[in-house]
C-alpha cells in the first residue's frame, strides 16, 4: 500500500458529507464535455449539486468516476440513483438516504428495490444491458460483486436487526461521547457545522449559537428530522454498522447543504427560499429539502446520454496509481491491492476500458474531498496529478484543514514536506491560489470564530494545474536542477516525510508548533508516509525534472545513510532500497547483482531465476492480531510493519509497505518452482471472523540467503509521539507475531504478492523527463530552463535560448548586433526582443513558476549564438509583477477563455438577498464579510500614510459596490457605479441587479451588468426617449469610483473573468478572442474595449427592473457579470483578526 498500514478498529462509517456541496465543474468553461474523477467520493451531494448548477448553461456531457474505499458508500449511492431513475419522489428519496430510522413503508420500498437490483446484477454484462446500466457503470466485476453483497443485506433483513442496531448505535454513542468530551474536538466539530451556514455563521454564533446543535441533537435522538414518527432501523445505515464499524459521530444530514438561506433575509421570489414551516428543526430541514428537491429535479432533466456515473471500491491512491499503470502499460490488472483488508487487486473492465469509447483515464477535474487529511496532500498530488488532461482548465482540487500557530505559508510548506514553490516545481504543478493570492471563496466566518476562541482552524481549498498547461509553447522545456542542489532539496523532503518516525523527531516537530494548543488534537494522528511514499514521489519528480540522476542518487543516499546509522531509521534502510528498486528508480548494492541458486537451501533458492526482491507472506493467528485492539474509545489505531531478523549475522529490518487481509493462504505449485504463488481466500466475516491475518511485504532476496531457521519474519506495530499521547498507551515497537522462515505452514516466499501476477509498478528504469524544444519555422529555441537553488529553496530560473538554430536569429544577434531588451507579458514568461533599425524578433521564454523581470540578469553570447535570461522567482506577497495576476484568464482550446481561479456560477439559481433599505439591519453581517477582503497585511497598508497598492484600492472599491448596493454604506443607496479615470474620464458602468448568497463559496456574489463607456455619460443614443428617461433619474443615482491606471487594469481583468464565470451563451466564430494575438481582456488600457461582443445584450428579461433608461441601453450592449468579493488566499497570509472583524460586524 502507498501509505503506512494504519488499520482502525472500530472504523468510522461516513454515509453523509459534512461540508457544503460544491459544483465539480466550477473550474471548467461552460459547454465543454467533462471527465471528472472523485477520489473519496462520499455521498451524492456534489454530483447532484453539479448537475443542478449546470441548468441553463450550454449543454455538456458529464462522465463521473466515483472512487471510495467503503463498499457501503458506493452501494448506497447507486441505490439512490436507481430510485431517482425510477421516479421516486424527492421526499421519499430523502427518507431512504438521509434518515437512519424510517417507517415500515420505506423498509418495504428498500427491500423491493434491492430485490430488483439483485435480479439485474448476476454479472457485469447483465448489469450493463439492464435498466440502469447505460447511466450507472462498474469499473470491474469485483466492484459489482462487492456492491451486490451490500444489496443482499438490504433485501434479506435479519429478524434481530433492531436489537443489533440499537447495540451498534450504543457503541457509536459511547465513542461520540468520549470524543466530544474533549473541548478541542467539540469546538472543531462546531466550526465544521457552522461552515454550512456561512456566510451567516457569525450572526448565528453570536445570537443563536445553540440552534444548529439542537438540530444535531434532534437527529441523533430520533434518527431523522421529520415531524412524523419513524422508528425502524434503515438498512442503508444499519447493515453497515457492527462492533467494528461505527457511525461517524458528526453525521448530520443538513451539513451538506447551504443553510444560510435559513437565516438570511431573502426576496419573496428568491430561488431556494425555505418554506415557512413551524419549529426551528423543521425550518432547517425545510431549507435542506428544498435544495435536495431542486437537485433531484435537475438530475432527472439531464438527458441520459449526457451523464455517466462509474463506480469503484478502492483506496484513492491505489486506484489513481492503477490508472497510471494502465495508461502506461495497458495492463487491466494493476497488481496493486485495492485497499487494506481486501486481498483483490485494482482491475478494469475490458468492455469499458477498451476502444474508442473507453472510459476516461485522464480527467478534466479531479476532486480529492478531504482525503489530504487522511492520506497526505503530497501523496495525493503524486498519485492524481499525472491523471490530469494537459489543458489549462484541468484542475486537481485538494481540501485541507489548517490548524496551529504557524504562518499560512509555513503550514502550506508542511503539507508538501518542503518549500511549497520548490516542491510544486518538482511535481510540475501550479498551486493557482498561492500565486494569485486571490480567491472568491471565503473562510472569514470560520477564521473569526476560531480566532475568537483561540482555536486556530480554517478549511482551505487549493486548485492545482499542470505547469506545462500554462506555458507557451505548452510543455516544451523540462526544468533542469543541478544534482547536488536537487539531492539536498529531496533530502529535506525525505526527512520531513518521516519526521514522526522516532519519538525524538516527532516531539521536536510538536514543539515547533504543529501541536501547541492544550486539549486539542494534532493535524493528523497517524503517519502519512513511508519509504514507498517517498519512492512514488521520486518517480514523479524524475518524470518532471532533468538532472544527472546517477550522481543525484549517490549524494542523496549518502546523506540518508548518515542520518540512518545512529537512529532507528537504520531499521528501515533495506525498506528504502526495496521501494526504490520496485519503482525502477535505483538498485542499490544490497539488492544489486545476481542471487545465486542454492538448491541445498530449498524453497526460493532452488528457483532457476531468483529476482532481486521477493514477497514474504505470513499467516498470523487471529488472536495475536486482535490483542492489539482492546478498547473501543481509542482515537487512533496502530500502524503495522513487517519484520525480518537474522541471528547470524545479527540484522534487524522493518518494512512498512505492508498489506493485511483476513483469510486463509492458498498455495499454488511447488515452493521450489519459481512460478510458485499464493492467493488469499478471504474470510467473508471480516473482523467478526476467525480466519488468520495474512501479511505480505517485499524484501531483498539476498537477505534470505542464509539458513532459514535463523531468519525470523512476522508482524509488528509501533506508535509515534502523536498516537501514544492521544491513543491507548505507548505500544512502542512491539512484535505481534514472529516465526522462522522455515515455518512452511505459515510462511511463504513468492515472486509477487498474493493473487498478483507481476510487480505493482513498471520494472526497469523509471520514466524520465521528456525532450526539449526542436527548431521550428526558423525561430530561436528555448533549450533549457535551469532552476537555481539557495539552500533547499528555489531562488531563480535561467532560460537558455539558442539563436544559432535560426538563420534570422543568428543574423540579428551576431551580424547586425541587435539590441536586446526584455519585457514581461505574463508572470510565467519573459519576452526577449532583438531590435535593429529595420527589423525585430521576439522570442518568449516560458517558466514553470511566476518570475520577475525586475532583478533579472541577461547573458548575451553573440558569437556562440545564445542568450540566457536569469530571473528571480516571484513572491505572492511582495512582487509587483503579480499585481495584475489576480483573476487570470487564458485562451484554451478553440480560443475559449479559461478562468484560472474565477469559478463558474449560475446566477439564476442562487438565493437572492432582500437588500431593500429597510432590511439594512438584517443584512448587517455583510459589514463583517465584505471588509474582510483585506488581509491583515492589506488592512495595515490601507491605514498607513503611504499610497495604497492597486489591489487594496480594488478591494476597497469592491467593498463600496457591495455595501452601497446593500444600503449599508454612508450616503444614498444605489446600484449604479461608474469607474472613472482621472485623465480618460468615465470608463465602465456597473449595474448591480442584486446580491446573491453563494453557499458553495461561503460568500456572496453580485448579479450585475457591465457596459463599456467611450464618451462622457450619459451615452449618446439616437433615441431621444432614452435621454429623457435617463434625465428623469434622481440626481446622485450613480456612485463614481475613481480608479487609476493600475486599478482600471485590475477591474478590466477581473470583469473579463467575472463575465466568463456566469455566461449562459457560447462564444461565436466571430468572437474577438479568436483573432490572432488576442488576449483576455482584449486590452487593459483606458478607452479601449476589453470584452468580446459575444455576451452583449444577453441579459435576463427585466434585468434592471423599472429603470427603463438602463434597459434600453443594456439591451444591446451590456454584458452580465458575477462580481465576487476577493479574499487573500489562506495558504499565503492571515485573513482575519477576531477583534477587528467583530468590530466590523458591529459597526
């Protein structure tokens, strides 16, 4: 497995999500087909909300691949989708899916539906041809078989199910009570709950802080949120619970919805306005059900040939790496275990994963839910990033929970086990929000409340894109790093990955601030990395970076050996060698060379060809394993490892890449035949069974070439400083079971792991970085980008451009001695301009990270025919070159604009605030949210005597727009705003139709229209009635916002992105963005048009209400935009201060 073998008992069952639903297509241009991978898919909320969010947008086909490690989650989701296809009412679907106590009628419905599904699922071919097979697909037969096993439980309910359920629920309650007795854990759960209410969490916390807890308590007491009695255990919950699987203690059916609609003042005609049901509990459930009904209706509206849902039951890392393996080798079986406690491998159905209409293996969107907390951000990036399509719109999403006293950038570095920009370079990725330091997603509510309670916590969502997709030409130059500098950087990653391995390192790590708050939990209570994780990381780096790899390995392994000798890390040194060999990275001396055949030793040494590594499989008596689980109220679980001891010479090694399953070992063939293999016959009762525990792990063959009676193998576990403090005592490194290699009844040596037919990863040399540019059209070529390090951090990059390959370039550079100038068209590129009196030549050098022209150096070698441009790396806080990079838009396929961090939003479906002047008090929470656009640093700048930076002015203007439109600013309330330039005069007219709740972003958005002004207002118009109607408008109806050059440029760039994110129309063939050399915006200069004409006049009927003059002008010229407040990125700088923000809220 690709993370340490930590196996909880009991484990949590997560039937429902605990964060608000998001649209999975929010990063994609409208109308383009989307292949979406959901890792840790959880419940159906994000899929349904995505389909709902697509209503009214240009049609596209959606193909979802849903991966979850829990079979019951997949079984529940497919079960619900089949009910929706059959036309069940949304209310009955709610009861079936969300309530853990239901009525007898619902039980009968569940049994009947389960029987129907079982009749259609004898095999995958029958399923695919059946009623649901066109829309709902299984990635392989094994996934179908495991899902059918759950459905059988739904159809054939036990007679004693009520008593068993009550006993299981009592265990859940006991664990929940124990956990919530910890103040930190209780506050963390409360903060997560309040996230669903954002952006109104603050007033709810201040005035009705107990209300949402009452909802939570009611649900756990009654098993539902209905006014009607329902007491029967719902098999969609009950059949999964046991003494070893408990319902997650924070389960709440309302938390996946956007509950701000319950507390906000909405217009009477607003979408998703809750009904006026009596009782607070029913008001909340009314809001959630209103949304669920709309989501279900949208799902039923989508044509069947426009949506496909595929399902797999697997560990997210195993499935992602298996997709990589299949894409590279075409092997339908990956030879990777699908998950712990499951002895089967990840496989792909030959029907769906072959031919022209193959299921997707590369994706436009990869969503990882909150798996970063459980699996590690770095592990997820290594596993999933290679599955992204090479497009600027393709996005990998990670969600992290930031805690502790470190700065945001330090926390971000910690997630990546090193300096974030440097590690991103090595991975070939761009963390978009890190470099833009701008996002429309708010964590203000959570930040203010947690800060007020001195419990720093905030959720952060990061969008990752392939760096090659943002470079021009795309992906042409592979970065080069000098091997000594690279080895130093990688060594730091290695030590950071494994820092919890010894008590000394872990306690030092805790002392540095990861766990400083008494009574709270650390960011993770289990190790996330082992040597196999590191090897997978290195394989990815080797595919993205160029260096002298043999010299790199010499230096890196030397440093690793130096720290291994005096510490317990030496125990794992052979483990590292094995993992590097399996990944095809490096074969070290303990593994290299031939292993001599020695028939006298028997077993594997009688094989004709002995591989360098072999698999040891050990049958461990169940009671030995179960003894490690003695209390049900533990918080973390033991982590297991394989052991290998020899007595002569004395040697002790541990191997952390271990797979564990319940079952009996079945051997095939003679142990002295190299084709000897074993498989595991699983114990279908799992934890409740009595079969042994089967443990398997790879070891070097050479280490076994001694008398088998003196080689000891088996299973042990260890604890870190984290889980010894927070779990069930200090286990230390303790042996669970050990036996000799000669124990032929319990120990088996094979080439491959049980049930596998090859090694899990491609053998031989690892894939290395591709080739660089070749000459094209007599133009100079960027042949190398060198990353220069200062210590272990990226400091600058050098672009080497070869002009000798271009006749024109040689002439200008050498013969005509052209002048050389630099200019910077974007943060990722520097233009080299060769200029003479009669000619000029421009060559753009693309860099994999944002860079600065300021401070750059140029080396000009006219005789040799090359130019080198050395540029410092940008800084998201201080670099002026990144000021315009706030809402960047690039042109993608067919010149369709792609917004990198301005997310798609459907304005016609969001709840609309009532912003009548009389509602000013009820909307007072906006005076906390909107000013919090300014980070603490920006707030200090705005209060200083120096001129404000352009971004501060831009955010202050945005605040003026929102607060004035809402009637919360000084002066008259108005919804009309003019951007006025000191020299060029009136430039852009904004009209705010309304302010909408945007629960998915925990913020608001202004539904507005924008009109370019080329002459003083009012506009010249041939219709005199228009002038008369405008003249009749009250004086002061338009608020003027003064903008300088930089602010106007920011507005134009932002408005271009805001127009793209909400468009319901398609760009036409005559779109100005399709013209050669076009960019988005078309121009950022005063008096110049900046938007294409495709969206002009595409406004909803009656957009501006009774203001006829605006309607007449806007009908043909205005473009609809979705204007959002703009917050600093939480991974870059602190956003809020409790005292300041609370004061804002009370202003």
